[in-house]
C-alpha cells in the first residue's frame, strides 16, 4: 500500500509539473485568449482600446523618416447643443474636428491622451480599400472584376470561388458569416479566438464553405470579406499589407506616429479591424479623402478610385445605409458625404461640401442599439453645420 502511495504521488507530481510546463509554454496564447474574453469588459474596454499591443501580436507600419505633414490649428469652434450629452452617452474617448484642413476642435476623454494609438476596428477596412486603389492604378491588380481566386488560389473550391474583387469590396460575396459580437459561438468570435491563439486567418477564410446568395446579388456585412481582399493583395504583390500600406499610403501622408496592426500567429495583418493610430492621424486620412486623394503635396490615392469607392455601389436593400468599396454612405447623404465606420463608435466622417472632417474614437458598448448610428450621423452633421 505504501509503495502504491509513493507511485501515485509521483504520478500526481508529474501531472502537476506537466500542467505547469504547458501553462508556461502556452502562456502567451492563454494571455491573449483571456484578453479577448475581457476585451469589452466595462472596466477594461477604454484602456484595452488604447493598448491593443499589450495583449496581441502586432506588426509596425512604417511612417518613414520624413517630417510630419502640417495640421494647423484654426480658431476653436464651439460645439452645438447636444454634443456634450452625446459624448457621455456614447462613451466617446476622442473627438477631432477639421474645417478646411485645420483643427478647430480637439478633445480627449476617460483618461485617454492625444498620443494614444487607438484601435480602428472596421475603419481599417477603408484603408485597405485605399491600398487596393493604388495597386490597381499601378497595375499589380488588373481589374476589380477579376475573380479573387486569380490572386488567391487557396480560395478555390471554397465559399469565395466565383466571387470577384468587386463583389467582395461591396460586401456582396454571398458568403455565410455570422457577425453577432454578442454570441460567443458566432463566426466573428470564432475568428477572434483564432487570432488570440496564434492561428492563421488565411486558413479560417479558406475553410469557409457556405453561401447564402450568388456573388454580387445581395449585400450582407461580412468582415471576413476584407481579409479575403488582403489575400488578393498579398497574392498580387507577394508582399505584406503592413509593408505596402506603409510605403504606398502612410509614408507619403507624413503621419505623426507610426501605426501598427494586430496580427495573427504568422504575422498576417488583421486588416478588417486591427489598425491602430492616433485620432489626429485618422483625421489626416479623412482630409486626404476630402481632397480627392491628394495630401501632403502628393496625389496619394488615385482620384478616380476615391470617387468610385465612396459612392453607394453595393446592392443594399431599401432603407439600408449605402455602401461603396469598404466605405459607408448614409441613405440621405448629399454628394460628398461618406464615412469609415467601426464597431464601438469609431468614425472618420467626411463632408466635402462643408469642408469638414470628424474623427472620433469611442468605447460604446451600446453601439448596436436601434437609432445609435442615425444619432451619430446627426451629431456629425450638426457639428458640420455649426462651423
């Protein structure tokens, strides 16, 4: 009996040591998984959104060694009635307003600072669209009517087989993908766990098999579509998104601070929502698009691509917000009003007629409630009309 007890004790010791070893070996993966599970917790969300690099794998995007593009300050503009209440209700953390290229309002909330590199969420999609416009102009991508499998053959035989680049830019791929952030079993949350555990986003995309419509016929917001666009870009150029975005867009823009992307386990940029930069630098992107792709003394994005990507070309239904090539256009928008938009209250709003750009970051856990988007647009318009 004593011998059996010693044997059992040794077995338990080995199991404990093995568990400790596995814990140490997988410590980073476990840390990232825990970070995903608490990413939107009320007591952590604000800090998390300004420090994504503390929990996730990342890759820098070069800003180069050139000077920062001037972003002058104009006279302070009083904000219209209702903005203060809106800031509180929507848990806004940063608000930068440009009028005719000058900062006329800048404010930060909830203990955040101007230097914080804030998570873009789906605002990042508009940056990838801009990069595609550049590569199309340079000939790396022949046509957006080419099938995605021409540049990303790993997608052949899966849900994306038959979809064109245009279809995917329009979020009209017809691919089945559950984007319910509140359901832990949804596709978007399964994808988040792949990211946290160091998996491969490409494998996640190629494994999708189900479709709900023929490509180009129905609009449905499918975030994995944007990752497929990154597979197209990488296949066409044999280069990483971080390198390309830095060289083609960020360096010419002359940002204040170098951005970074959250990445998967093999260093592939999380293009559908993982770009991080300061709010002032997000505003610079808006100003560039207000100026038809021209910024810092250069035509950075082709003018015809800016025009094509920021008008409602997707097959959205009646009463739905318009969608272009990874840009949003309100249903009642006048010409020249469009925006990049991310979950939890991230926006880059452009109103070309008014000469206004508004960049805002937030930690709005109620962003999906009915009427929130329309209220946000109403606030942006009120600010624009007040200048």
